[in-house]
C-alpha cells in the first residue's frame, strides 16, 4: 500500500474520538480487564501491511507503526444478563496486536493472537468472534508490594515451546492521554477487526478511558512476536504503560468498511 493510498483513509481526530461513544446496538457481553501491561515496539509499517487482510490498512502515529504485547487478567466474563460462572469467567489472557483502520477510516485493533488459559473461552471466541485465540498454560503470582509475575506457555499447533515471562508493577499515575499523543494512539482503541470467510468484520467495545500509570517492568521478552511470525527487534520496548483496568461492554460484529 502506498503512502498516498494510506492518506486517503487515515482516520482524523473526529473519527478517533467517535469510537469512544457507546454503540446504539445491544450489548452481547460484559467483561472486566484488570492489571494490563502495554508493551509496544515500533515496527516496519510496510512489513505489518503485508500481514493484514484486504480492506485493512496499517494505522500510524507520525508515520510510525507499532506491535504491542498486552498481558492482563480477564474477570467476570459473561454474556449479558447471565451471572459469572466460577471456574469459567476468570482467566488470564495475552495478545499480540497492531493498529489498523478500514476503508471508512474507522480505527481499531488487529490481533495476531490472543493466548488464554481457559479452553472454553478460546473455543467461543474463535467460533463467534472469529478471533485467533490460542490455548496456553498460564500462571501468575503477586508480591505483597503489588508486583506481578506473569508466565505463558502456548500449547497446540502454533506453539514452539517458548515461554513468555513478564514481571511488572504499577508506578506513578499518569494523566489521561491527550488526543493526538502517542499514548492516546496506542491505548484508546474501541474497535477490533476480524476476517471470517464471508468478509472483513468489525466489533466494538465500550469502557471508560483507561486509568494509566507508569509501569516498573523487571522482566519482559519478545517471544510472542516470534511465536506469531515476526522477527524480534532485539531492543527494549519503545513505550511502556500500565492500567489497573476497566469494566467493558462488548457489542456484536458488523460489516467493516462503512462509517
């Protein structure tokens, strides 16, 4: 995709802010996302574009594209009007993502993988949301001062025996990111895309803006990039931030490429 073509569709600030509004359609799920660590590496926009399906375009901030690794904890996951189920509604999840927009200029997230340690969640997400979930053996520990150790070992066909390990703790609180800032670009994402056989689709989530803090990271790796076919950068993340979490409403998929 040429730079000229990208400029036709690149979302403006009005489009980016519009995705934060609550959709008019009925919700299908309620979720809580907790203790999210956002690790981002600047990566070749050209290389990322080659991995995207037709109708999606790499989104950039001042010409720079990014890959993100986000380990976190899913809590009280349930369909709307159904109570959480012990043993099913709480699990760990880690995703590799990049940032994209469709032909209508709607910005969102493209997931290369979403590893989770709840097999039923993996099956449901694959079946109904067409997302590349992978089952993984995952565990975590929490120290008294709030430091989290997070480990994941993918199982199944896309596994290679590589373990991902992160240790992190919240630092000083950060103000809500200003529209146009890098942090706004990376974390203020309320649309996701998937590519089922019948064509590109877009889903929506709604939540309050992330409460952000600095993150004190004592262990990290790029193993998830390698697991999903990317060459590791060999350097520390270019951007690191953490959030204690948000309560999330999930909406049904719709055809992408329209306003």
